[in-house]
C-alpha cells in the first residue's frame, strides 16, 4: 500500500492483498466514497484508511465461517 499513489491505487492494493482479485467497479466506487467520507468526518486520513481496510476485512467473501 505504501507504493500506491492515488486513493484508487490504495484501495485496489488493499483489496487485492485481502481477496486476491481486483475490486469490481461498484466495490471500488463504494470504498472510495467511504474513505473520503470518513476522512472528512474524522479529519484524520490515516484513521480513515484504517477504517477502509477494516471494511474490506469484514466483507463476507473474506470471512471464513466455521
């Protein structure tokens, strides 16, 4: 993620690292909107990125239910 320059590249990098596939256009748009809204709300870009990564980690596709 550190190499990613734009928010789009960061989301794609996190998503691909977690799910081993690129996000769909809909997923990418939703995550970018979420990150921007959280960054504005919290006035803290790092925390907004943490919450964005957490949202990806909480996707049903990633969670293994046993």
